[in-house]
C-alpha cells in the first residue's frame, strides 16, 4: 500500500513527463548554465580583488623562481577563467543568425541535442573555472610563502 493517493501519483507522473520533455530539459539546462555563468563572473571578480588587496604589491621583490611561478599561475588562471566565461556565454546563448527549425520532429531533436550540449559545455566550464580559481589561490600562496627580500 502506497502512502500517496492515486490522484497524487497521477499528478506526479504528469509532472515527471513534463520535466523530462525536451523543451523543459533545455530550459532547465539553460537556467543552470546562467547560474554558473553568474557565479563564475562573481568569483572571478572576487578573486581579482582578493589577490590585488592581499598579494604582494610588487612582484619584483620576489626572487626569480617564485616571481615566474606567480606570473605563470596568474596568466594561466586568467586564460582559464576567460575560456570558462566564454564557454558559459556560448552555452546560454546560441550563435546569432541560426536558422529556426520549423519541423516538429526536428525541433524535438534540436531541443534534446541542445540540452546535452549545454550540460556538456557547462561541465567543461565548471572544471576550467575550478582550475583557474586554484591557480589564482596558488599564486597568492606563493607570494605569501616566498615574500622576497623587500
């Protein structure tokens, strides 16, 4: 015996069908991608502020090895975060000028593929963003551990 009524089960079944339909999956994937894009933008700005305020003011005070590590880590982090941001924009917004699908079957196929594409792109951008954040953190850590002679 179920703890739910027959009506509740029918309504839940209807909700599941709506949620798993290609248009709804695409909408959900796009909402998730927009959220990650906003988070990535905020995090990148926050990390920039933290590094500028808490990092060394003059990297020239660092010895040669640590200075190049910091420069390499920050350059890599910038490129990774830039690529992650670009991927998130590409996930949320399609290419301009894309032709509109008018056939029902083609539309459903497009919505399924687009949802998969958004999920894949969002996943890749999340990993790039994480590695970028870790690179900024490592650069900041290098400036604290090897403060230089100044």
